C-alpha cells in the first residue's frame, strides 16, 4: 500500500546547486545580477532553464508573448494542473533572489514530489508546470507583469509586443532576437503558487519564517510628458527659460506630497525620469516621468490620481511648460485565494515554521493570475528588508523553508486530487 502519511522533503542539494547556477547569469560580482528582460544575460538564464527542463523530462513550451513553461505530466490525461513559478528577469543591478528563487523553488518542489511519490508508491493525481514569466519587473519594458498580463487577457498581445525600451527596441524584436517568440498557447492551470522574498523587514522583526500575502495593493502608474523648449543654459535669460526638468521637479514634489497628505495609506514615487537632451549645457526641452501610486483601497488611488491630474496645469505653468498624462496602467487591489492561504499556513505549521499574514504592496505575477484562477504568493524573510539591489539576501535555511512549504502545498493538493476545498480542509 502507498504511504501517503509520510512528509515529503525537498532535495536540498539540488536546490542549492540550481540557485547557485542561476545566479551566475548576469552576475555583477558583488552578489547581485543584472538581467533585465530579453537581454543576453536573460536569454542565457532561460536557455539554461530550458536545458534543465528537457534533461528532467519536462515538455518545454514558449507562448506567443515569451512566457516560458516546463510541463511535467505524471498523472493521467485531464488531471488537474498545478502551476508554480515566478520570473528570471531582474532589475538593472538587482538582487539574485527576486524572482529566480520562485522559479527554482517551484522546480525543486515538483522534482522532490515526483521522487517522493516513486519512493512511497504514490500515484500522482495532478500534473505540474513551472512558469518563468516574461518581463515581470517592468524594468526594460513597461508595464510590469507584462507576460502574465497577456496570459490572463488583461493586456493584448499586440500592445505588449509594441512596448519599447529606452533605445527603441521593441518586445517583438527582442523576443525574435533571443529566440523566445513562441508558437504555443500557454498551459491553463487550475491553481498557481509563487514563493518570493519579502522585500521588507516585517518578517525579520517578528521572527516569522513564512507569510502568505492575503491581499495585494492596487497601483496606478502614470507616464507624464513635460514639454518645454531646449535652449542654452548660459546666455538664455532666466525669465525666458521653459525648463522641462524644472516642471518635472515640481510634479515630483507633488507626487510625494500626495502620500504625505493622504487620508488613508498611500505610497508614491517617481523612480524614472527620461530627460531630453540630457546635456549639462542645455535647458531640457522634454522630460518624461514614470509616476506610481500604490494603495490598498481603490478610493484612495482614485482620489490621488484625480488630485495629481488637477494640479498638473498649475505646476507646469510655474516652469512655463506644459504637462500631460500620456499613459496609465492600472492594477486593481484584491485578495488572494483563502484556501491557498490556509494551505500555506498548514504547511508552515507542519514544519514548525513561525508565520504571519501580510499584504503585498509590490506586484507579482500571482497578482495577474489571481484575476482568472486561484493564486497565491507567499514570502520568506529578507535580511534588513532589502530588495532590488546587490545586497538583497535571504539565508539558505529560509530559502529552503519556503521551498519546503511549496512542496507540502503540492503534496496536499495532489492527495486531494486537485480539489482545493478538500486540501485546505484536511488536517
């Protein structure tokens, strides 16, 4: 008789080896990686992942927006399909754990479950797929969550393919150049699980090792173009200058003011400004701002966006320029699947891992998938709350613990035949 009571454990040496290897692609030599979407370093990491899939008997699928999947069919045809994963692209000079950890933890969890089933005479009742989503970070091409948003239908493929980087290279051209313009339709899973580093210090301060995100904040991302007039910084009289960067500065200050004066919780930023011609001796003729508003409550975002739009004409007038919102990306707030939250907590308890519940302010591919199927992202601690830079770090023990939770969630779902209600209700 098959032994379904025995705990499954991850293959820790496999996990450590794969994490070390994936960190080599785009390594900056200081602990970080520089691997923005569809760069040569990103392609190299994806090529390696494809080889790992094929070596282990997975079917490699690449969809028409460049999402990469490794599918393992170990149950009967038509069995429920469980998807795990994250992304291999990084921020410029970012950290080695953000995204890549979720992909590797997912692959190792599936491999460990397959080995456990073989060893204990268990017939799997689910099939599995590891996802590496294209352009989660939104660093090179905007918006973020690009591949997963096309997958869910939130964005059109034509829109995504037309996105361009600072140098004018399009997603379509770079997918073709790197060989990741796929012909397949992506697999359609029944649920999606993602593990991620926290990127904050709540867990570290509390001593928690596992934290399912129960809510994801909403976000409004605005691209604002400020138009002035290019001129010489020397002889041009101050009163005659139409300085686009000065107008941008007034707007940036206003964006911060929104957060300071909001009645509810609101995070704001302008983290990128493209200035033309960007010469020290030329009054800038144009500035493009990438502004973000993030909040857990939709009304807060609506009010903040309205206030910013109302303020733009006067802010621009102060610098004798014009300002216009030329693009808006909206990510609604929401809640993750309560059954998957419960499964993550049960798994944490199984391994005696202290836990807590959190909201995620950052976007994750699970946020996009949550719109169409049961999804969850849960976190492991980040040392000092660092993310998106070279000293981003999570201990090996905490990384393995997160992978163990993914594995135990898989175990519970599989033994329940893919039924989340049954899996979450089981003791």
